[in-house]
């Protein structure tokens, strides 16, 4: 089994976390996107589907009996208790799948995989903290994040602000990370920052003699 290192990338919506992960993919990282994993578990027949429907009711289903994520989002982003319930249901299934994929990549003979990236919006102990060797937090001020969400999702300023308020603050993300990536400039500026911090991550692993 190869000793592929795991770089965790976390941050709130609208910070540019996914852009950072695409840059890391270009460096040989195999990205595990927790949001995509979560969507798969919530699909009809998925491991979390029945629990989510039992908790939120059939009104969140579309005509094909799939979970309507917009309808579900309208519920949880207006009700902190509902959001906690959804996260508790989904996270346990996501963590199992993340660990399975990490093990699969480490057992793979694919030499193009240089390291593993966990793209996780909500850092939790099981499947993130206990799996990552190093953690980046991607942040940006809330005004920039609101503009990005409004443009990307075609939503109102009020809805964008509610989505951001439902997540951790930038400070909370930064406090749990080994490195903070502040993404408030151009893509070129972000790439330079990612390149610099990636070298630090690689040196950290090399100094510990832990690279595959």
C-alpha cells in the first residue's frame, strides 16, 4: 500500500474552495469531493436516502422520487436544527465512503496519483480530521462570497447571506487549519498562493519522511 498523503481542503460556500481543488488536481492530486459523495448517498437507493426522507418528509421529493435539493435547501438553510439533523444523517455515510476511497487510492498502482485531496465543506472528526495529514482553509470576506453566490447560483442577496450565515465563520475555519488560503483576488493571484503553500505542504511531508 502506498503512503499517499491526504491534504484536506475546507471552507465555506463562495470562498473558491473548488477552484483550489482543481489546481491541486493539476498537480497530481486525486480529489474526493464530499459534496458529490453526499449527493450520491442522497439519491434514491443511496445509503442516506431513506433516513433523509423519513426526517424531512415526502414533500422534498420530485416527480421521480428523487430528493429535490432546492426544496431541501430551502428547509435547512432557514432552520438551524433541521440543518444539524441533515448533517448528522449524511456525514456518517459520507465518512464511510471517503475512507473507502482513500484506501482504494492507496492500494492503487496508478502512479499518476501523487497525493489525495479531501474537498470537504464541513470538517468533522470522522472522515476528515482523522484522515488528513495537513489542512487548508480557503476563506474570503463575506461581501465577496455573497457576490459569487448570487452570480453562480442566480439567487438573491438575502438567500446568499442566509447560506453563508448557516456555515462556520472564516475565523472558525482558519482556526482548525494548518494554513489559510485567502482568496479575494484574481485567479492568477490564487494560483500563486496555492503554488507557494503547496510547496510548504510537500516540504512538510518530505521532512517527516512520509511521502510515498
